[in-house]
C-alpha cells in the first residue's frame, strides 16, 4: 500500500485532543494513583507554559529524563503542544551516554524528576525543569490541536546503538506515529473497551504505542512501575488487579511472565516484538490470551511495520513476522538492489508512511541507510533494515537473521562493534571483539574478547 494524504497530515496531538474531548473521564492508573485524560491534558498545558518560558518552540528538542511514568506521558504532550519533539533519556543510563544524547540532540530544556542529583547535568548549560504531576494542580490550559504543518515535523528522536561507538538519533515524524496508531487501532484492534498496559522503557520505541493508543482510542491505560515490570509475579498481580486486556512485551519478558501466569488468564491481545518469537512460546501465549500477534519493527520505521496473528501450530512450524501495516511497503532486495521473488532470501527494505526523517545531524549515515529503491518500487525512499528475510506464498515475511553484526538482546538493538570500539579506546587494549552467546536456557549475553596492549 502507498501512504494516503489523510494519514500523512496532522499530528499525534490532533488525535489525543479529540479523544480527551470525547472521553475526559477515562482514568490512567500509575504507581502514584490515577489521573483522568482531562487532568493529564491540563497538566500537560501547565508544563507547556513552563517550557515555553524556557524558549521551547516549533523545532525545539525537549529532553525527558524520566523513567516510565505518567509524567513522561505529560511531558510528551507538553512538547507537542509547543511544536517541539521530545528525546527520552533513561535515568539509568551511564552518565557519559546521557550527556552524549543531550548534546547530540541539542536539547533546549531537560525535564526531570524530583530527587535527581543537582550535579546530574553539570557542564551542559541547559535549563532543567523538575516536574511531578502529584506535586501540582492540573490547572493548565487545555491542550489544543496543532495539525497544520506538523505532520512532517519530528515527534521524537530516539537513540539507538551505533557501529562507530556513538549512538545515533532517529528522528521520527508525526505522520509516521499517526499512521502506526491508526493502523494498530484497526489491526490487531484496540478500542475504548480495552485496558492497555504500558511496560516498555521510554528509551525503547515500544513505549510509544503503549502510552498513546489509549489516548487515541479511549482505552484505559495502566502504567507499570519499574518494580512491577521487573518481577513476573508482581506484573501478573498488576495485570489481574487492573483487568488488563492488551499487553505487549519482548519474548524474553513474555517467557518470565508466562512461567507465572496460569492458563486461561484472559488477556485479549498478547503482542510480541523486539526479538524473534519462538513457536513454543507462541503456543504458550495462546493459552493465556485470546489472540497472539507477532510484531516486527525498527526505530527508523515508527516502531512496527509488519504484523501477523499467530495461532497455535506444531513446534517445528516457524513464526512469521507478518505483513505490512497500513500505508507501508516492504521489499526483498538482492545485493544488486534487484527485487527478489517469493521464496528467495534477501535484505528487507521498508518504506511508506512510517519512514523516519533520518538520523539527526548525520546526513552521511542517513544517506547510506535511507536509499532510493529500484524502478520496480517506483523509486520510493526506503530504509535498509539489514535483516535477511524471505516472502512466503501467503504474503507473510519470515525473519532469517542479520546481514551484519547487529544483534538484539531483550528487544534492544546492539551494535557489538560499538562496544568493541569503546574497549579499544582503553590504553591497555590493542584489539577487541564482542559476540552474543546463548546459555542453555535460551538467554543471550554479551561476551568480550580482548588482546592486551604491549606491556599490559
């Protein structure tokens, strides 16, 4: 399918403002209690006034230095109210990476939580806003839609691993997120009757649909605390107590949850993404959810690009990664950029409404990864995924591995060369190589091998 003009126009805030106006009293449950959609909107309006006082305007970047929380969601909306994009900065990341992201993104302001060390951002010369929804009244102005001219503007910048030793920031436009949300509302289907769990880290793009699908469909949102997300039994208790119907997780997280969850749990949708889904795990999830869906995506393509429902099957039947979502194109190309027929193995190239703008401040890398397709594709702009796939006769793609050294662990993309490059900077290391190894239980870990420098 090709992008349609309706999807390409407008901003995520358009969808959110419309739903808040029609469903103001829908609750959002979080570790500190509960806020309604309307209260979240007014908190966002209050924060937007503060950010505007620091010069935030269309085209600015707002850094959100928060873990998964209702404040994170509010700061996202406040940024969009001013026409700015946000960049999530995980407080648990090493200080050097935090500083790199803040500098590389060119953050205009940093939104953080009470209790953040006073010296956390020393030397950056960026204003810091400490924000806690529980600490102030929801007395800001209501959010207003900002559709005109914002569809192609950046909604967020998300940093991923880089092969040179430095992360790279993918700039994702509003039209890509709007297309994702509209497509997911249709298939697998999320409605105002659902209760959606937000489980992913803000630095992981799975967090985007988790937080925004409820605010664009009228579903109830439950935001898991860090403690709940890390403990399968606590997570099961939260899902049961809140009546969660839609839950997304990586296969690694699903494996721990499935071990604690009884058959017939009653989830309506179990969505798996971030890593290859094995058939035994898929069959196990079919016993705790009405429907299991496998989702394939990349940060450079607004989270998810391929999707398929996974019914139970024999353990030797591979799990496909699916068909393109709405307004998305997918091609299997050979080394010579020739379109390959079904059944042949090649690299997956993706295009359409979900395509990112490119890598922030990296025109060289953008030019290498975002390319013009061959004549058979109409010459459209495509993203080289680096993933090897083949197209089945049923129109579903099967993932077969990587064409390079990139790996995934617990859903996070890791360039092992990035880690090796950092190791080589140590004066006592002459050479280094990093690989991923699986233990007997199926868990992956990184192992580094080094050649000491002379005299070490």
